[in-house]
């Protein structure tokens, strides 16, 4: 079964940019939890001052249960602690420099209070701490997300992780520095590069029904 992956991080750390890049290469089911909640009324109240919804966690988890049981989901959300640990095989936490984060949040038109709250959360590594408290540390991957080049690099790392996961490699949860150095270089439209041209990729394609476009 294909893995489920959570892309999380403080608002403004580049989750949507990374997900958009992954959509170009992966035949996965992509779920934006905030959009899911709003579209299906899965919230208890709305805070106009902070422009946030108080999510009905039980109903949201009920909505997610079916897709998650099938595998092959990439879930995007700014929080991670309230999902069941069994949902995910990889939890990606994006991190951003606070100066860049301020500029990104201000460009969204966030209120001063909302900007301050999110910047404080990023400074205190709140989401990263939640990830390590809520999941096995071996499946948590912390990635910098300051530049477009890093978005591409992060997409490549996730695709490489999926490849190792599908091969059943014992060390797939963590991408060590040695593994990173040994990985092939992917640039632009060659980012995925998994087209079945060699024996390993052909076997991988058979295993996972061409999850890579």
C-alpha cells in the first residue's frame, strides 16, 4: 500500500508551494485539511478576529478515515498533534526564517495579532515539537523552506523517500546526510525521473501502480 504523508508547518512556511510541486509528479490523493473543513462545514465556530475556524476534530477525522485507510494520501495542514499516529508513515515539518515568514504573512493581509502569533510559534518551534511528541521521531523529517530551490529539493527528498519506502528499505524513514549526498540530482522537469527506464524503477512501477507520473 502507498504511504500517507503529512506536510505540516506554521502558516507561511511553504506547505502549499511544496504540495503544488509534488502534484506535478505524484499520482497521490492530495488533501488540504483547511479546505476540507470549510467546504464540508466541519467546524464548531469561526473566530473573525483571527480569521480561523475551530475545527470539529471528531467529524474531520471521520471524514479522513476512509481515504487514509486506502493509503496514497498527501495531507496538508498547519497542525499535526490531533491526527492519529497510525494515519501517517512520514511527517514533513517545514521551517522558515522569521524575517521571510513575516513578509509572507503580511502579504496575505494577516492582522498584526495573527502575524505575531504565527511568528512566535515558528520561533518556538511549536509545530516541530508537536510532531516529535505525537509521532515516532524516525518518521519526522524537518526541512528548510526559504527559497524556490529548497521547494524543489524538498520535493525531490520526499519522492526519494517514497521510492525507498516502496522498496521496503529498512532505513527509509530518515534521510541521512550520506543518503542525501548519494542521491541522483534532479532538476526542473527531471525532478521525479522515475520512468521505469532501469530495472529498479521498472520494478518499483509494478509495485505501486505508477504512482509517479
